[in-house]
């Protein structure tokens, strides 16, 4: 029951499970925890890179340049550029 409590299962759920099912849930929980830890490490690494660039830069980029706000729908130029990028990405030609 201790394992069930650690992975967030209620006592009622635990009583209805077989040992094999409990092990499957525990493995899934462990995998989610590993994924969360990997995401946290990636975020820390990215933050360190941004911090380094901000500290050593004579003119650090503005907040709006680093985190641009989404504006309304695309205009014709933006749509055309996006279509060109997708065309190249999928191996299209410029005919």
C-alpha cells in the first residue's frame, strides 16, 4: 500500500489492482518523474545560456525581442514566408 500512496493511488484503487497492475502504474509514474526531471534540467540549461548571454553582452536584447508576443493573424508576407519554409522542409521545389 505504501507504493500505491507514493504514486498517488487511493486505497480503493489499490484494493482493486493486481500486483502486476500496480507495477505497471509504478513504472509509468517513474517514467513521468524521469521526464519531468529531464524537462527541469533542460529549462535550467536554457536559463543558464540566456543568463550568460545577458551578463556578457554589452547590449542585451530587449525582453520583447527574446519573448515576442503573438499578434493577430498572419499578414500576406508572413503567410508566404511560412509557406516557403514548409515547402523547403518537405522537399518542394520553387517552380
